[in-house]
């Protein structure tokens, strides 16, 4: 099965920063001939939730589409039973329709230390979701001191996360 990536992008700072990040990611995946879907969330803080939701719901949707026998012939039913048996032997991560996730966002420092708490929470939860579900996540969420710095860093952070995700997906595939 050809790998499919889910890009989750923050709408916060979209016109200034994350839209450029999304364009960079789309261009890379189109040039690499890889399939991808895009999901938008209000801010970077919501990205871990969206990835966790996607892992759970896209897996269930995958099982539901295979498990339905309505209006199917005997051969299709037999094929579905074989697929269901194979899925039941696999881990959750291999049932997901996505091979990996790419998180795109930017947290800009404000007048308080709120950005530190938000960043720590985001990074901790992304790592936890990745480890618990054994699914690669490329993290292109970064911190910046101001908007100018964010604009300068966004493409480099995106490219690094895309490369990291590719490496992690290759490592996962080697283990199979």
C-alpha cells in the first residue's frame, strides 16, 4: 500500500507563517508522488488532539468499510472476511489509513511565559501519541520570539520535519 500522510496545520498565524509551511509540505509530497490529506485546526495546541482523533477514527472507518457485508456478493464477502482476519492480527498503527502525520504550527513568544507551557504540552503530547500508537509524527511546530523570526524559520523547520518523518516511516517499514 502506498504511504499516505496526514498534514495537520494550525490556522493561527496562517497568512504569515503556516500557509507557507503548508505550501512547502504540499509541494514536497506532490513532487514525491505521495498521497496526503490536510486537516486545519485553530491553533498549534489543538494539533495533538486532531492527530489522536484521526488515528482512532480513521482506523475505525477503515474497519467499518471492510466489515460491511450489505449488498455484496459471496466473493466480496469472502474477501472482506479475509481482510478482517488480517486486520485483527495487526496493531492499531498498521490499520490506520495514514502512514504518518506532519504537524505544522508556530508558537510566538508573548509578554508572558504562556508560550513555554503551550509548547511543552504540545511536544509532550505529540511524542506520547507517536509512541503509544507506534506511528511516525514529523513535528514542524516551532517557537519564535517574534513574527519576523517565525517567517525566517518556517521553511527550514518544515523541511526538517518532512525529512524526519520520512526517516521514521522508513525505519518503521524496515521492522515489518
